[in-house]
């Protein structure tokens, strides 16, 4: 918590404005809120500095696509991000209307872990509305504990806490203590979830769209250390505020006794899966992130 009066005032004003905005969006029907959010950011997004980063990333990842195709992907990307933001205050609606909103493949894997408690590591990426995955697992009575980035504004903490889709879910903040907390959770036969598609200086280099990208490897290190299964998970956007969630079979364990090499293989395998998902639906990925070195 900062003690600087002006900074404190700014943080409080930001938190208050965001709370009001979320309240207003919450008053709208979910499908309407999602549509409006998508249209607003589709208009505003191209004027943001992040638009240049996204275009640069797309041109490098898809050199075969012409400018018109890149432009279409960018427009749809902003639409998806706007929808995701507007759906944020409607997570309880998504959960309550799961039979209409969620199409789940591989849900039996979640049910099996819930019925036979054991540590499991889930990984995914910033695709479609990635916040849907904890809702899917909670509906199968499997509280999965996600790693998240704490907001710079400390007064936004309550808004992040509100994301918990299950009373037993523990949000693990990124930072020096995160690995210890994750180990503790896994040793209690509970599950954790990590998004592994963003640049991490402390990660390891693996190929992503043909270029080295520093990639979080903690998910693989934890699995190797505690002999956990690693489950790939994915969300796809369907027409309206509807989603398809897929829980894939666990990754095969590398045939090596070298733990460091096993971690590298698992991280590359997981990253290759994410690349395949992004190639299938490029407009649903978070291209505004500086994923590769310039």
C-alpha cells in the first residue's frame, strides 16, 4: 500500500470508477453487455499504443497473411477483448446459465479428479474468455487454484477476489512466494492452474511461432517435483456470450531421467499446443502482449 497522498487518491478514484463501470455493465443482460463491450473496444482499440504491438506480432507470426487479413484479425481481437472485459461482472450469470452458456468437452476428467483427490496441474492461455475455465471446474466440484498477477492498484484487490468461482479456491499472486504456495496447495492433493503464454524473464526459451520465447516453466517443474499430471485446457468463443471449454488428456511424461530436460520438453510440448490453438483462432489470442524480444 502506497503512502503518497496523490498516488493514494488516484488509486482510490480508479477503483471507484471501475466499480461504478462494472456495476453499470452488470445491470445489462449478459449477451447485450458482451456485444456492447466488443463493439466499443473494436472502435477504441486501434487508437491504443498496444495496437501497434499486436500488428507487429501478427505480421511476424503470419508472414503469409496480407494486410487486409491482419487487419481483420486485429478488429476481431479487440472485439474479443472487449467482450471478455464486459463479461467480467457476469461470471455468476455464466455459472448460473451453464447449461446454455457452456459446452464442455473432457469434463469427466475434472469429475474424476474431484472424486479421487490428487494433485493436478492445469495450463492454458489467454484465449477467448480464459476466465471461464475456473467456472467450468467449479461446476464439477473441483476448486482449481489459479495464479494471477496482482493489480498495481491495491484497492482493486476486492474486485479480483470476486473472481473466485468456488469458496475453496485460493488465488495465488505471482511473485517470489508463488512457487512455495503452489507446492503447499499441491501437497494437499489440490489442483492449480497457470496461464503460460506470456513472456517471463525467469522462464526458459522454447519455440513459439518459430522464434524463441521466454516461457514460464513452473507448471512443468511442479509436475516433475511432485509427480503430478499436467492437463491442457482451452476456451473457445461461440456465438453470443457462449463458450466451448476443453480439458485434454494429460501430457505424456518425457522418457528421460534428466529433470531439467524433462521440464524443457514439457514446456515446449505445451507451447506447441498453444500455438496450434492460436493458429486455429488467431483473433481470440492476446496479441497486444510483447511475447517475443524485439
